C-alpha cells in the first residue's frame, strides 16, 4: 500500500528553469494518483547522474536526513535508475527506492484487467528489474566475496536463479510474439473487410476515452486517473457516409523510456497500423503545456514509432473549458502544429463539433491513395 514518498530529480541542464518543474509536477501527479503522500522533494543540478547513486554523495546524505525526518517509506526518482543505483540507494536510505518507470508500471498494474495488459506489464517489469535482481542475488549469496573453498554452492544457486529469471522473461516474450501473430491476423481480417481504422491517442488525461465514448455511444470507464486505457479497444463505428474501426488506446507521457515502448509493442502496434490517428490534446491547459504535450506526442509518433505525419489529425479537446478570449492566443501558440497537421476543435464531453470531426475523418479516408477500401 502506497505511503509517504520523497520525490527526487537530477537536473542535467543548468539553464532549465521551467521544464524540470513540469517533470516534478508530473511525477507528483502520477504518485498521488496511486495514493502516495508526497512529504518532500530533493533536486540536484549535475551534468549527469553519478554512476553509484544518481545523486552526489553529499546530496545522498541530505536525502537520508529528509527520509528520516519525514518518515518516508519510498523515494521516487524522475530519472531512470540503473540496478546499481537503486541497490546502493536502498542500502543507504533504508527504504524502498523506485523511479518513474517503475511508478508508471505500478499505475498500469492497478489498472490492468486483461491478459494482454498484464503480460506487457510483466515483460516491462522484468526487463527493467533484471540487473537489480542480479545484484540482490549476488549480495545474498555473496558472489565474489567468499573464500574459494566455500563459494561453489552459492554460485550454483545464484546462477540457477539468474537462469530462472532469464527463462521466465524469454517465455513471456514468446507469448507476446504469439499475441503479435494473432494481432497481425486480426488486422488482415479487418483489411479484407475493406474497413479502415482510426486510432485515438495523445497525452494521458486528454479526454481520449471520453471522445471514444462520444463517437461510439459506448460507456467505457472514464477516470481522472492516468492510463485508464492500457489495451486497445476496437469498435465498428458508423460515420456519416461509411463505417470504420475506431480504436481507443494508451496515452503517452514525457520522456517515454525505449524499454517501455518495446514492452508495449502489442498496444503501440495498433497505433502504427492505423490509417488515421486522432492526436487528442487538452486545449484547456496553459499555452506552454499544450504546446509541450503536442510536441511530446508528435515526436513519439513520428520519430520513435516512425509513423507518417500525414496520418495525423490534431483534435483540440475540452474547448468548453476555455474562455473564448483566450482561445486565439492558445491557437497562435501552436500555429506551427496546426499548419503541420489538420486540426479540429471539439468538446467530447459536450458533443460540440463531433459531426464535423467525423466528416473531416471520412474526407481524409477518401483521400488515402495507397489503400482502397470498400465504401460500406
């Protein structure tokens, strides 16, 4: 059960006077969403994290005092920790230490309800924790420290348990590959029906599932908690003049770890294989945050997942929460993105402009040159 936590960040850019605060605030939101009570923060400016502790030794001692004085039972780093850093910090601080990657997986685990989601979470967890587990086992069996005549039994148990971890991860990846084959077959079946797919994605809490429900008439769970949707949900939607598969999928975060992307390729593949992507943005947030989140998600889609930018439609959601006087300023702030991607302003919760969005989507489907779909 989550308890008291201290948030930590190594700020590697000394000229960053704003982004680091956003990172910490997002870390706080994720931790609080899971039920942690934040009792302190610790930030250090360094060119790069130290090999042993991420923080320098003096800062580690400060952190130890903070943990003791606040009675914190968990320390959460924004920076991704190596197994060595995590082990060393836990040994000094005498409390649990996790990073944002592990915190995100905790949230995923609390939301997961289907086998595919649970499988991807376990692959991500084992991939990340493998080095840490090796260090724990080496310490437990004192590998490399015992007298040679007493060492063989400990090494045998150590290597046996490491081998067990490797085999478990390998089996999980094999299972994931089987799901990928099934996913490929399902995609080919949908293609054979002549029905395109339109995928809803974006930063977490942008209102993606609310939009999905509004366009389909369904009542999928909507929550203020992040990552309510983990596995993709397909629905055969009836547009104004044609049918298509509408897909609700996972939301993104800033600084998405490549290991996380690899572990969740089953879900992300639904985005990659779609014909159109609705990139949903919460336009009610501050101008800088709106721009930052568009930049984050578009970079993941185009640079990391190698998706053709011509597939993307920018959906500026929650306009009902925006003062009309402020809207033009927000739009001018993201003008380069609205020129790059066609954009539609909507309110999914109020149903505003959804018919126009559907019409826009269908017109774009008609303009796709490389794939011919039956008009049903």
